C-alpha cells in the first residue's frame, strides 16, 4: 500500500498548528487544555493509523527552484516511532492534567510539548537528510524549553543548557556526516541526493554504490562516526549520558515522554534507519559493529552500574534509560551474516518494550513524588498499602525492565543475548566479550529494577513518617495502567506485538533485497533450553544473589563517581566553566568599545580578501588605465582630492565634516558630468542630510580631536588607508572593465520603456522612460523592498536603542553626567574612537553615536 | 546653536522655501517613472525640508504646529510617533503593492502599466502600478530619516 501524502502531512502539521492555538485556547479552557492536547495527539495517532501497513515515499515540492523536495517515508520503523510518540503523547497529556494542576506556565508547557511531539513525528517520517536534521534539531530546541520548564531555578537552567549543548553539538556532527554522504553519493551513478530512503535514487537504494564511493575516498569510517555521533549524543550513550540524569529537572510527564518514548529514541531510530546503508550483506563483521555494538554494550553496563548508585527515583530511571538505549544500539550494532536479522529484531522489539515499561515507571515515579512529596530512594518504601494499584502496575513494568521471564523486557533482552552469542560463536576470540558484558550489565539492570520495585514493598522508612499519601487522581492513574496492560499482553503473547509492528519495523533495518524470515516468540519456547535462555537465568540468579548487598554496591558506586578523572561530568563542568573566562577575555579583546579595534581588522580583512580574489582570478585589467578624462572632470576630481586632504588635516570635528562634504558634493558633480541626474540628485540630498546629522551629533562629542601619538601608529594608519584606497581603485577598475557577451542593460533598456505597439494594459514592459527608476520599482523591486525594510529596521533600531537607554539611565542620572560610552564606559574608548574618526568618514558616524550615547539630559 | 535665535531673513526664507521643496518632492515622486526622480529621492528631499524647519525653528515649534498627534508613549511621544507610523505605513504600502500582484495571479511584485484614454485636459494618461510601490518607498524613507533625526536631535 502506498502512503497518502495528505494524511501524512496532516498528521505532522496537526501538533504544530495546535501548539499555536494553545495560548488562545488556554484562556477559554484553562487547564483543560491538556485534554485538547491529548485529543490532538490522538488525532495524529488516528491519522497515522490509517497509514498502517503502508510502505513507500511521498514527495512534496519544497524549494522547487533548487530541486529540494520534502520526502516523507512510511514503513514499519517510522510507524513504530510515530505510534510511540503520538500514543504515549495522548497518555502524557492526560496525565499532565493531574500532575500540572499546581504548577505554573501551562501555556508554554502544552504548546512546547505539542511542538515537540510534532518534531518527533517529523524525525520519524522525514526521508531526506535535510528535513531529518531540521526536525532533529527542533526536538533539541523544544526539549531545551521543556527541561528548563522551571526557568528560574539554577538546576533547571544547568540541565537545559547541558542537554542542549550535548545534543545540538552531536546534531552538528550528524549534519557533517549527512553532507559527506550526499557528496559521496555524487560519485555514484544515481547522483548526489539527500534522500535517504524510499526512492530509486535514494542513498539506501544505492547502498552498494554509496559504500563503494565512500570507501574509495576513505570517508566510510568518518561518515559512520559522524552519523553515530548524532545518535549517541541524542540517545545519551557513554560518555555523553551525563545530560540525561540532569534532565530529570523537567516535570515528570516531560521525562516520561522525552526520556522513554521519544527524544532519546530519536538516536536509536537513526541507528536503525542508517543500518541498511552502512551494513553490507556480508559474512564479515563490519566497522558498524565494532563501533556501535561496543558503544552500546559499554554504555548499557556503565549506566546500569550508575543507576545502582542513584539516590533519587528519577535519577535511577534516567540512568536506566541510558542503559536500555545502550541495549537497543548494541542490538542494531550487531551485524554480520549471523546477526543481521537478530540484531534488527532486538533493536525494534526493545524500542517498543522499553517505551512501554519506562513510560509506565516514569509516570509511577511522578505519582510517588506527587503524593509522597519526596523522590529520595532512602525515604521511600512500603507504599503498597497506600497505593495498591500503582504497586501492581509497577511490578509489571519493573519486572519487564529487569528482564525476568516472561515479562516483556525479557523477550527483547533474550534476543540481545542470542545475537551476542551467535556473533561470539561465529567469530570466537575477543567476541566472547560481547555476551559476557551483556550479562554483566544485565545483572545491574536486574538490581536497580528490583530496588525500584522495593519502593512499594518492605517497611515504611521513618522519614516517610505518618505522611498521608493520597490515591492519585484518575487522570494520573489511567495512563500507566493502560501501558501496564500493553506490557502484560506483550509479556504473555509476544507474537501479538511482533505481528502488529515489530516484524515490519525490523525489516526497515535490513539491507535492501534481503528476504527476512518471520520472528516467532511464545511462552512454550521457554521450556526448551538454549544457551541464551541460560544467560537470562544466569542474570536473574546473579542478581538475586547480589541484591542483599545492594547498599554496599550503592555506596561503592557513589564513591567511584566522585573520582573526577573518570567522570564525564567533571570534564563537562571543567570545559564549560573553563570556557567562561576565555570567552570573557575574547569578548574584551574583540569588543573593546574602541572604534579602531573594529575598523582596522575589518578594513584590512576586506581589502586583503578582495585583492587576493582579484589576484587569484587575474581579473585586473590594464588597458583602461591610460585614458585621459575631460578637463572639467579633472578639475572636479582635483577639488575632491583637495577636500580629502583637508579632512585629514582638519583641526576639529566640525571642520572635518565640512571638508568631507566638499568631497561628497564633488562626487555629485561627477555624476552630473556623467549624465546621471538621478544619482546626482540623490548624492546632493544625502550629502546635505548627512551634514546636518553630523552637525547635530558633533555638538555632543568631546572637543578633543584625535592626535596620532606614536610614529608607528601613524605609519600603520597610513598603510591601512592606502591599502583601502588601492582596493577601492582596483575594484572600480575591475567592475567597470567587465564586458559580458550578453549585458543586462540591453534587456533593461529594451524592456523599460513603452513598447511601440501596446494595448491599454501590459505588464511585460516597464512603461517608463526613466530606466533607473523602472529598475528600482519594477525589475528589481524585490531588492528595493529589501532595502527599504533595512532602512525601516535602522530607524526602529535607533528608536529602540536610544529610547531604551533613556529608560535605563533614568535611574542613574549622576553617572550620565560623566558622559561615558555605553559599552563599559571606559573614557579611553571615547578618545580612541575620536582618534579613528579622522581616518575614515564612516568612523565619524559610528563613534559619534557611540560617544553621545552616554550623554543624557 | 540653540542659544542664538536665527535671523529674520533665515526664518522668512525658510517659510517660503519649505513649501516649494515639498511641492518639488511630490513632483519628483510622481514624475519619477519617466523623468529624474522617484520615491527615494522625493523622500530624502522631503526629509531635508523638515530638517530645514528643525534647524531654523527648533524642535518645539515643529511639534506644536506641524504634528497633529502629540501624545504617545515614552520615547515614542511627539512627532517621533508620527514618523514611526510613516515608515511602518510605507512598508505596509510597499508590501501590499507586491501582494496585490499575487491577487491577480502573477508573481509577487509584478508591476503593470495601464493607459487610460479620454481624460479631460490630459487626453491619454499613463498609470504605472509601480507608483504605489514607489509611494511606499517614499514614506519609508521620509519616516525613517525623520525618526533618526528626531531621536538623535532630541538627545
């Protein structure tokens, strides 16, 4: 079945449109806007459900003139992510109604969460790399806002910044990887393309050719590493897992949504989506496996150990999320002839299972925190008497997370064990580390899962005291209950989930042309012993034996976390804190407030670049130099030169400005001599206005006029001024000597006037005899529109800058008496600025506004 | 400048010259399609007329006699508000002139020319839709320049 473009676009656009409506609806509905949002999520879910079973790409023109199209692609994997985002979205919005009742910022919360959901759907369905990148970064930006929901709290700010820095930085690496891929594809028969999947010319459809081109240019491993960098930062893999625990500052429904079903799933989705591109259908173990399976398994183990060291229930869940994402990435990462399908099955199935049990547990954590008013593990326990239903839900989800047979997490973890086992068996040697590490990490998974479950069992700790713990409202209880129901079904009859979505999602991660076999899982399989079932049982047994020593382990992990050298957090904090003084010093260096520091490098750079460009292209003509201009022109230019010299020798600002205007008026006369009345008129008027403007602001400048204090500075200034003059001279030569074969002025002259024969109305000719004006308002009207917009912006900027300054300085009148420059008020900045104004006329304008800026009446 | 009154000669000349400048500016605007001129030049010329008034008569006289709306908020008070309205309105006119073309089913900012016959005195009259766009340019230039001069001048 071919997907329907209209339905897809509607499903993607719906959350964004709804996000725009939230502010208005909040006035009408109040907090019930949560149900509106849930309805929107349900709408997207329903629209996507109509596409169930579809496979293929739809293309919508985006920037047709550049050949850029928006390609959307539907297959099992995209639908799986789409269903998770919108389905869990419905539950999270419903839950938010109860959870957010006493919080602030509902409009921001619901609008951002909706936009986030839309971005996530975009990530799932975008088939071309550019659209994928845009949606990818949109999820980063919206999650920044969501994590920093409590925007006044330092911890929230820190957390939001951290997640933003890490995920966006990773996204930029990914973008570089995308570009490498697109350019590599340019060497293949199919040509350069940004379309990843779905069309005949797409990267994946030509996977063999693209891989060959990448290898030929030695870019295979770099491209793989760049794309993987995006995935592992987004999915919080070691050592980039550090943002995830901090992100728990977000309201719990956000954590449940972003860190179980969506945001972090974008990374593993990317891995699953790119798998057919990077993994050839060969018996050898590819680079893909060495990189991703290793990163995945190591992350899974490290973060599982860190979860044991967690003291806060959400922190525990955060580390556990990073750990399970490691499992998924390891699954997708394992490849080679034996593991090609098993690995994809592991990844796809665990995406589903993890989303189900982890969303449940986050929602449970929210209930616990909401009702018991603490999230400290040590202060919680024995809650089953107060929250019996929640305890039941938690048991289902936590046992699934632990991988205890036959709960849902067990089935996909069993697949991971099987995959690592067959890879190790086929390759031997060090590959046995894969199953060993998988089991070792899973023991810790079992430990922290049981620890989470013990919130509800055992005795109530003294810290909880007689706190009266209420039952949660229905809107908070129903969503986790529904998810637990799904978990139960998946546990008892895994084949249902496989048939519905997992099988088709698996096929998306297999190389093109591979005939997939059907995955069959059922409870009776548990009674025939296999090595991997043995691994599962070993995990549970080891976990059960170790659990009594949980507190010692917990303390040990906490001690180990304190060692700075092995802690990525220490590196992050040192780097960001270390960057602060550097950027401060850099800001002072490049933004010193003195006009000279801005003008000199800018002018020097522009001149050098322009001259280098001319030199490189041999653009400089020599034949026009000998021509002799007419006598009037020589006279006018002579006066202009005298005026220019007088500017440099002027004893005061006023004299300088007046001399400068001599120069300007002479230029106007040059225009008259050159038969350009429009230009001459404009030049005359502008010159007059600028003169008045200068005189107005000069009134406020200090009388002190710049003195060149050292000889070396004089030499440097003269050299720079000569260089600028030479550059302008060369530019004029180059620009006027160009003689294209088909000059545009012929077209302009032919089309500007009234045609010889015409009807009462026509639009193909300008109909004016003033070609300059016709160009301005007709042929190049779009440029003019841009220019007048700039003029209006400048006026607006002057208005607001001066106006705002008047407001801020209203309270500091005494300080204003000393007339400091607005940027830092260093007196020498004014002197420097005045000094520089002698050298260039633009300088006078700039520092005039600078210096008078501080002077308020 | 402010502690000395301008001479009577200056005041009288200004009084006579400013209307002439204004009319010239309008002429430049209207004839711009066929003769030297156009919205930009006309706008700058209009601005110089105002600047002349400012220099000779001072800010307060201009505010009292020329500008109708003098209320406004904070730094937007006085003539500045009218100027800000002028450039905002001008931008709106220019954009509307562009969008009007889209309404006729041609690309954004396409300009057309209409010849209207049988007009008393004139006979045939050419009207270019570009004039509407030029009018927008005119108001943006006048409004922006005067805003800048008024704000800077007030300091």
